[in-house]
C-alpha cells in the first residue's frame, strides 16, 4: 500500500463528503431559490418527455442497486438463502437494464440540449461540466458491470463493498479498494468528482424532493364569491301546487 492509494481511498472520500455537506449548506444559505433544475420545458417538451423519465427512473434503480450492493453484506444474503449466482445474475440483469435506461435518457437530454437553440443558450458553465462527468460515471459503471458477467470475474462484494462500509467505521480498508480492477476504481473516482461538484450544479435539486406531499393534509379550496342564499319557501310559494290553466277561446 503506497501513499497514493492512501490518499485516494483513505482520505479523498472524507474530503468529498465534507465538500458535499458544506457546499450544500452554503448553497442553501446564499442561493436558496437556486435549488431548482432550471427547467427548460417551455423551450422544448417533446424530447424532454422522453429523455427525462427514462433518465430519472433508470438512475433511481441504479442508485437502489448501489445501495443494496454496497451496504448489504454477503453474509446477510447467505442467511436469506440467496445464492451467489442468483444475486449476481439479478445484479447484472437489473443493474445493466437500469444503467442502459439512464444512459439512453441522458443521451436524449444531451441531444436536446445541443440541438435546440433556446435550450443550448440556457446551458450554464456548471452544466457543461456536469453532463460529461455524469455520462462518464454511468459509462464506467456499465463497464464495471459488464466485467462481472464472467464465471470467474471480480467479486465487488468482497472488495469494493468492504472498502465502502469501512468508511463509515472511520477505518478505511484501503487495500480492498486498491486491489480492485481499473473499471471499479475509475468508476469510484468519477463518482467522487461528481459528488464534489454536486452542490454547485443543478443536481442539488435532488435534495428538494417533495417528500412532504406524502404526509401533508389535504388542501381545502374555497370560492371567493359568496354563495347565494336559498330563498325561503314561504316567500316564494315553493311547495304549493301550480295553478292550472284552463283552456278556452282567445279574447
């Protein structure tokens, strides 16, 4: 274990975490109304309606797969009688499908941003850095997933996952990550770069997900115009039989 491995896998993750938290607090304090996606739906909506859901739903399942793969130890799945082959097959199929969906959605969004003049004009400097970095993270993740398709491939649950969980114990297992294949190490470095840039980009809107809508009470709407009072039957003769008209010659 050399000093570079210690700096990359033992020090850098904590620096990125501090920057993520401090940057988010700073952004919220000085740019509270900037916690937004800066939506460009008014400029173009057809491609956005395709790429937006495809990217976001794909990314949601990608994140869920990372949480399950990195935080759930192998011993727990063995207790649940989930075989290692079944676990890796599900991770490969579901994770690969979600990753492809996220990449495809991001491709549509990038095409839209480059081809639509109004959307291209609304692109900020941070967007020009975030989009390529986000694409690189997804492609590196797909590459790492593809390398795990072989029967004797690298088992990230005995390497990368061990390193990731050791960070929470404040005792980083640097060799566990330093010995991982290049695709996994590159994916981790690109992900840390993305998290470092996160508070200063439009990605910060992920922290403003409207989860409160699930528990808040219903909103009661009242009309501004007062309702007309119903007339009393005694004043209008309501309820009395209508007088019959007699037929007869006209005068």
